C-alpha cells in the first residue's frame, strides 16, 4: 500500500506515559485519543497520515522490532534487553531527556566484603562449595545480566526470572542478589540493598525509536519527515540557550565562543551585537568568558522553545537507512 499511514506507538501506562504525552504536546504533535477513554488508537492533530497505538513500553519495543509499528517511544534498557540485534533492526533516533534510570547489580547491604564486580566474582566462585547451591540473581533483565556477568568473567551463578517486586527477592530468599532498574534508589534502600561499585550495567533514557523492519509507504515517509522535524526542533530548543551580550568586538567574540563553547551565530550579527546559540551545558562558562575575556557588561541568557533548521540531518540519515533496508 503506497499510502498506508505511519503507526506511532505511545506509552499508555507506567513510568513513561505522562512524560511522553507532555513531550509530544511540546513538540507540536498533540496526541488525541479516539473514541472512548479506553480506546487503544489515536491520532496526531493536523497529521492525517499518522495513526497512534497506545501500548506499554515493553510492547512498543517488541512491535518496533517486529515491524508492526514505525515509530515509538521506549526506554533504552528495554531495547537492549529485548532486541538482540537492535542495531540492525532499529534506529535509536534521539534521546528525549526523560525516563532516566540505571540498570544495576545490587546486593544486600550486609555483604560488606562485596564492593565491586571482582568481589562478587570471588563470592560466586566459592558459593557452591560453601552453600552446596548456585549463587542466584533475580531479574527481568536476563540478557543484559548474562552479557554483563560474562564481561566480568562471572560464570558461577543462576538467574531466577522475576516478573515484579525484584528488590524483595533477597529478603524472601528467592535469590541472593538482583539486577534491576533504579532512578531515585529508594526501593533499593527500603530493601536494604546496595549497588555494587562498578555494577551499573546501563544508563537508560527514553528514546524516539524507528523500526527498520517495518514497511514504509510514501505517506509514512512524509509523516516521518514532519514528526522528526518537530521533534528535532523541540530537542534543539531544549539543549540550546540564547545568549545576548554587549561586547566591543562581536565578530571576534563569536569566533572564540564557537571554538571554546561550541556556540553558533544563527542570525549573523544583527546590528552589531552578539547573539549566540550555546549548548546548555556550556552556558555558564561562556557567560563567564564574555564578561572577563570579551568585556561584556551584561550577558542575558534565555531559554528557547523550538529551533527549526532548514535541513534535518536526522531525517535524512534515517530515511537513508530505511531505503538501504528496502533495497538490501
Ligand atoms: N524508576 C524507574 N523504574 C523503572 N523504570 C523506569 C524508571 N524510570 C524510568 N523508567 C523507564 O520506564 C520504562 C518501563 O516502563 P514501565 O515499567 O512503566 O512499563 P513496562 O515495563 O513496559 O510495563 P510493566 O512494568 O507493566 O511490565 C523503562 O524503559 C524504564 O527505563
Ligand atoms: O529507584 P526507584 O525510584 O525506587 O525506582 C525503582 C523501581 O521502579 C520500578 O518499578 P515500577 O514502579 O515502575 O513498577 P513495576 O515494577 O511494576 O514496573 C523498578 O522496577 C523499581 O522497583
Ligand atoms: Mg515497569
């Protein structure tokens, strides 16, 4: 079908739901539920070639891999856990600035001798002769755990697959230690568990993910350009700050700001004063230099909502990969 719509999967519950909806609204892509409150289909206001599917984050990951949805929001942890060949099947288009959480190895606080993965290796190696059973790890991140433990040379353990309340496993005796996701750390603390020093397996964040296995119609490609354009503009708005300063030599100052802080002059030198777009992380260093090094008396910094560019390297790159798959 040349005009089949783009299917966009949006988290319908859980940790990512609220942030995902707010994110689309900020990017000028308002998600509208169709029919009743409980309907699992929706649309994006103003984009007729897009159909929205409301799914859980892990379902989104699987459907992207299977090619039954084109674009979706999900966590990097789920992508790496559930899709072994994700680098070929999926494109992690853009991190979205929310849903930050770490997948970690955690052991009982009472294990005072276990500070790093090498200590855990020692425990694992002795465990069977001491306790006449394998050391056990409760987790739903079975693949991430296996890869990480192998990387640290740990082989003497067994995984106990956990479907919920993983942090309770050591206290209940279901397993000796756990691998789970954490953001504030309060669930680990409440269960008297501590993160092993070098036991952070993955730092996760919500991403916009595209399926390379899906069939992309002409209409779906067109919708993809529009969606990426708006999301890229939102992302640029979030990661840049506008700086204005009254310096004597705006052109000289712009050169230094570009070299040292990665700042750009998107509008040239309007009426001879300096207007920069500076990466948010460099704003304080840049503002400091403008005063001490370039003689500015005032430096004004503002947030930007959205910054549109004439070209979209992200969309071009992604369409290139989609075409490559279609041909190959
Ligand atoms: N503190 C947190 N704990 C768990 N997940 C978090 C946290 N912060 C962000 N996330 C992210 O939320 C996503 C998982 O969402 P959630 O647990 O709500 O859905 P799910 O796992 O698909 O559904 P369910 O838990 O019902 O199986 C993951 O990608 C994860 O990285
Ligand atoms: O570090 P913290 O802020 O304490 O968060 C960690 C907890 O959050 C997640 O569970 P969630 O609340 O998403 O419920 P779930 O297990 O049903 O997915 C995760 O499985 C942890 O239990
Ligand atoms: Mg969950």
